[in-house]
């Protein structure tokens, strides 16, 4: 757990530990100091289980001096420190939510009938709420709590015959919280059903979908966005709902925390992918626009890093829509955003892919020769790209040699799933048949074309079909 703490957090946690309000056991502080020293200076010494046992006995000696080592007692001390670390993480999250803090305070002030204090804190809470940038389910819950505490205050202090309360405002925010969460969960359920084949029955969802269409709540962006996401899965006019979804994201995306906004964009991406998989290739343009928006809003990064898979996906989509200049600039500009271990391999492969799409085949081979394979998938994608390049260059000998070695590499690689092996082996088999048709004069085009169309587990199917159809021309 402490490995996830920054140096700033480690410093703050120590202050947390030495506060008698949170901890009165000085031995816990001593244990943390010993761990802190290793975390900052020589973490590798306690990564193995054997090294941890050595550390435990050393720590025991420093904490308990001449007492005999007691494993149960030491584990209990570790457990107490872990619990305080968990509490600290929770407290840090609490600190980031000032309206939540004010609402807890308002509840306590209401219970003590401290009206003057209540009004002062309420003013501060409403000032904070006006400055709140997010308007999603979490903020609606705190809005409801604020209005409900106001209602309780009015109920305590107003004459019964003139009491009007604050129930309407509280009820509105409660509806916003409930509906936005309900629709969000159903969106996730539909996505899981499509991708993972996992079904979940969200209670009363059909009734809610009927209600939301005619309700004023459809004007709340956090409700409208998830409503249109759902309708892209099951509505009759999914394109219309997708267009409305993109418009809402562009206009109201700033009202969501980055993590949630990233998830919303994923729904939009998956819709484009579903359409592309049915042959509607115009959705590559939409997918490319979504990737550009993710970059511009800086929500595609994880701790300021861009994953090598997203880097590769952006290049692939950009090349399909022939944005060659933009992609070349992107490859160089964002390479330093990748994890250091993947920069070389990602740079060389994606530049090679760019050159391939520009039909600069000699540059492809030169670029791939500089590859440093980080995993089996690097080996797969690079060898496949090289095989396609040999095909385009009509390098028959090199093509045949790579076909044999590539097939052996796929079959012998234990880190690949059977499905991934099948996808590449089928592609190698088909490209070999296409090459033979092209150079041996065989006329088995129709049969091979039918087999390729029917193939389900295969990569680069469109490119293979294109190569086969070019032969007939």
C-alpha cells in the first residue's frame, strides 16, 4: 500500500501518525519510519519474501530492543499500521470534497439546535457549491443532502401552520442522483453484455427509460448523456442518439470528473467500433475525432502517461483516415509520454506502419530492423507488418522464409492465447495462398475469396480481401 504513496503523501502520513488524535502507539511510528526509509532509498531489499522476514526481525529489534521476536505481535503491529494507512487514504478523499464536509457539519449543528452556526456554515456550503465544476451523480447526492438539511432546519424553526420547507429542491436533486446512477449502471450493463457476454438485470430500467423521455430531468446532462448511451444500444435510430451523445459530451463534458468523462468517451468509442465491425467504415472518422478529443482534454493519460496500446490505436485509426501528416507529428510528439520501456519499440513499429500506409516499403524494413520486442504482441504485429511488406515488394524468397519462421513463432509461443494464435496463423495461411495465386497462375480465386469472407478468427481481413480482389482486376 505504501508503495503507492508519493513522497509528499509519506510526509503527510507521518504527521497523521504522530497526531495523538489518530494514533497513540509510538511503536507504530517507529515501524513506519523503518518502512519509509526502505521505500525512499532501497526498496529492492524487501521485495522478496525472504528479505521481508529479515526486515521483520531487524525492525523488531529496533522497536522492542531485547525482547524475543513474537511473530503474532509483529503482525498485529503491521495490521494496525495498515489500518491507519487505509484511514489516511479515506481521509485524503474526504478532504477533496468540501461540500461533503459541510453537509456532515450541518447535520451535527441541526442535531444540537445551533441555528446561528448552522446559517453561517450553510452560507459557506452554498458558496462552495456555486464554484463546484462537476454536476454528476456524486455532486447531486451532496446537493440533496444540503437541501435536506436546510429543510430540517426550516422544519425545526418555522411555525407548523406556515411551514413550507425545502422538500421540492431536495426531491429534485434526489431524482437527479438516482436517475443518473441508474442509467449509468444500465449503460455499463449493456456494454458488458456486448463485450464480455455478461448480463445483469437492472431493476425497473424499462419503466425509467419511458419516464425519462417526457421528464424535465432529460435536460440534466448527467441523465441525458446516459440515456442516449443506452439508446445507442437498443434504440431504433441509434445514429441519431449517437450524434446527440457526441453533442452533449462536447458541450457538457467539463461537468464530469476526468475518470467518468473517460468512461463516457469509451461508450462512444465502442459504438463506433460496433459500426465499423458491421462494415460502416465511415465511423473511423468519428473514432478518430474521439481520440483527438481525448488528447485535447488530456483524459487519455494515466498519471501523465499514454499507454502503448492507445498510442498504437490512435496511429492505426489515423492511418485508416489517411491523416498521415497529423499521425507523423503525433508519433514523435507523444512518444515521450509512453512508459520508458516501450518508447523505442512503439516509435519504430508505428513509424513502420506509417511508412507502410504511405507505400514507402523500404523504410518499413529499415524501421522494423530497429525494433526491440517488449512482449509477444510486439513480435506478432512487427512480423505481420514485415510479411505484408515483403508481399508488396514481391520479395518471394524473403516472404517464404518469414512465413515459415513466423508460423513456428506463433505455434511455440506459450504466452499467446489459442484465439490470438488462430488469428495470426489464419492470416499467414491466407496471405500465402494469395501470393501463390498471384505468382503460380492458379485460378482458385472464387473459392479462396469465399473462404476469406467466411473466416471469423483472423486479423487484417480487409487488407487481405483487397489484395485478393486486386489480383482479379
